[in-house]
């Protein structure tokens, strides 16, 4: 008998990281059900994913805050085995300006999802967390999964709240949870068909720089240059979006392996799994170093101006990625140069 394909639900699939993650799951023959309210994405991504993978998808245009509408997805798809949860607003600066927007969206989205997972007994979840949960000013990088947590902006606070919610449900309701903490996934699928394409002025550095390279924005704003770093500009640990996408598949497979282990060894199936992994390279780059690299790839000069610091920003954010390598068998395989090449290919292809 032919083995049945597994089915997963992906929240906010048509956005950036999640659309790339879906290509990885589709190419592994997963069935995918998607929910997205299209608040910062475009329905045309569906056709691009089909062009890349030659696979069909099931898409629901809905807002997860609408619990009644969201529940229809679970009723219509009893075959769902797990959830990849991305749904969250994610701009640090915006969260400082409007904390209530982030509390309302990120926490309520997650609450509704978890409530339905419990009701329909769908307890396998990979959560898209963030390095912002680390108590960065009080830690020396690289940060490891056992380091102290503590947040300095509302975005990070909502991510940490969601991690705590998942830990509680693992402990008391036998959920199987993997939290993936990452900070700066960068750019595009190597095909150039999908990539980070924000509708508004980008809040992330590299799409901002590439819009300058493409003459869509006049100059890059560097949020101050007196940090305690190699050149005074903030240092971040960037990783290719496809490395992040593949890490989600590895994380979900880790949950399945655990469930299979319990079954094979006739162990109480109510035992739960909870773990956290950094998904980074362990090698940080400053803002000025990224600008220089983009100039090299695009062969264009990137003008910039030094402006005031943003609330909530820190000097350096770099991770220790050894645990993901040891447990998940995951380490990054794509260079920063390749990431920017893929990004520039996406920009040129979608602006031609």
C-alpha cells in the first residue's frame, strides 16, 4: 500500500520565511494547508510556489483572531498532523511605537491557534521564535539556548510570552513543541521567484539596502554608529532563508521521531516533547560590512546616513548554533555572499 503523505498547517504561509519553508515541505511530499490574512503578503505567491514545486496547496484567506472562522480549518482537515506557526507581526521599532498592536495580534493569534489545537487534539508544533527573547545587554554573545531570557521591546516580549505558553502546554497538556530562535533570515529562493518583498518601507536591513541599490529608496539609514562593535554599527547574525526553512523541516521531523520512539517502545503516549534551538550561523556582520557586501554583489554604490538610535536595539546579537547541529543535524550551508546574490536575482527578476 502506498504511504500516505503527511499534512501540516502553516500559519501566515504567504509571507517571507513561511513561503520558503513551504517549498521545503512540499518537496518532501507533505500536504500543506495555509492560513493567511494577506496583511503583508500577496496572493500571487501561490502561483510562484506551484511553479517551483509543481505541487497543489489548500489556502484559507482568514484572520486567526476570528476564532469561529479559523476553527473551520480544523473541522475541514482532520488529517492535520502538526502546525508550523509563523503568524506574528515582527518589527521591533513598530512594536515600540504601538505595543498594543503587538499584544493584540501576536498573543491572540497564538492563543486561538493553541486553543483549537487542544480541542482537535493536534499537538505537534514548530514555533517561529526570535533571538530577541535573550537578555542581550546582560549576556556575552554568542547566546546559547540555556542563557537567561529577558526582553527589551514589545515584539520580543510577545515572542517570549508565546514560548512560555507553549512550555506550559507541553508540560500540562502534552504538546510536542520545538521553538526555533532566529534573528535575521535573509532573502530569496535561488529561483528568484520568491523572496522578501514587503509592501511598505522595509524594517529589515538587507531588503532596505537592496531597495537603495535598485533606486527605490534614496539612502540607507544607519541607526547610530557608536555601538561597541568593530566599526560602531550594530552586528547581527544573518542566515540564508532557505537554511532557516530547512531547519523547520528538521524540527518537525524531530517531533515525529520522538512520537515514533514512544510508539515503538510502548511508552505512555501522553509524554511530551519540548526543546529550543538557535538557527543561526554564529558569525556576525555589522551594518557597514553588509553594505560593502551588497556593493560588491550589485556593483553599485550604496549611500547611507547616520541617524538616531532606535528604541530597543542592541549592539551585538550572535548565536551559538551547536545544539541544532548536534540534535537536529542542522548547520548553515549557504554563505552571506550567496544570500545577497539570491536576493539581487529576486529584485532584478521582479522589477524587470
